């Protein structure tokens, strides 16, 4: 199956640089990358172009004007722009483990979406990560993280190089399989069926709302949080808005209670919107 990674970003060029390198060293190199840019400045474009020049991985950079948090809109434009049958979603501040794409591809199942998670790092270790740490994969070793002053706690279990351990941990986990666009994947056709993300939603629960609409359409979440691994780099969130988050919670709850399947303002409503490619 054809696979595309949709990587959402906004004004984090140094973090994006590290994340893109993580995709350049994947064990499964057969995928396309779409950088879904919610209005970043020229430095981000320079990072993407420098990556294109240095690596063979096909990368498309989609951009929209900065008019506040519109991540759902640019992700929808990326869904529309891709022709891959299977889409992996992550963020420009989440470094993937070397087997990230391979794992999502291997565990993909008809009638399901995959629900992963990210280990959140502190700012000190986020800044300490160097290109060679990513190329060798050592930043995913518990010992390396401890040496940088970061204690992963029980999350260290999922980082241990023990065959089959992630599958066992996922089997015992009680965490619901929710769609988190920092680490999730779905069939493109299923996303089209629910009209993609809701363009009107601001920061907070906007991806879970998509997940609930998929569930309402009969697309079940599968938990892969201990197998598809990425590290989340620490950063500020100036777009965080408590009022918008409260409104999103109300929308999510209504989707659950009323069994809503399609977004009222989603992919179809962007059909005539031109895509800006940088």
C-alpha cells in the first residue's frame, strides 16, 4: 500500500529539522512526506528545502497564511493533496523511532485506525539532541535519556529492545485507543468518509473529535502506543486558548452522544481552495 506521512508544523524550525532527520533514517523508506505548515515564516521553508537537497525522501511543503491556529484546515489540505491510500499523522516536534513508519504500515488493518502516543521530553533533553543521536537511534535508549538528566519512568519499558514487549504492553494497557494526530494513522478512504478534520476547531481535542467520528462510522481504534514510538520535543504553546478548548470539548461530547459521522466543515468545504506549495 502507498503510505504518506502528514507532518503538521508551526514556527518550530529547529525542532522540525530534527524530526525530518528522523524520517530520513526510517527502516521503511517507501513513503512520501507532506509538511502541513500552519503559517510558519521563511526559516521553516529553508529547513524543508535544505532537507530536500540533502535527502532522497520526497517531501511536499504545503503552507497557509497564519490566521491563528488552523491546524485542522492545513491537515485537511494535506489529506486532499495526497494520493496515498494510508496516511500517518504526526507533528513537527515529534521525532520518530527508526521503525515508526514500518510499524504503522505493518499494523494497519481494514476497518481500523491506529492510536499511538509520544513520550514528552523536557526542554533540556530536547535541546541536547544532536543529528548523530538521531542517525544512530540512541536517543530512544533509556540509558541515553537518563544520561541527559531525563527520567522516562515506566515509559522506559516501551523503549527496551525486547522483541514482542510492545505488543504485550499494548495488550495490558487500559488507555483507550483515541486518535491523537501526534501519532496516529488511518486509511485515506475512511478519512474521506467522515469529511476529515473539522476546520472550525481550535487547539485541543480536535483530533480526538475526528477519532470519535471514525468510531461512529464503524472504524475502530487499535492501540499501538507501545509499538509506534516517537519523542515529543518541549515547546511553548501561545495558541492555547481555554475558551476554544472548552468549546472543542462540547463538540467532542456532542459527536459521542449523537453519533455524528461527518464534519460539518471539513474536506468537502475545501474542495475549491487552492493549495500553496513551497
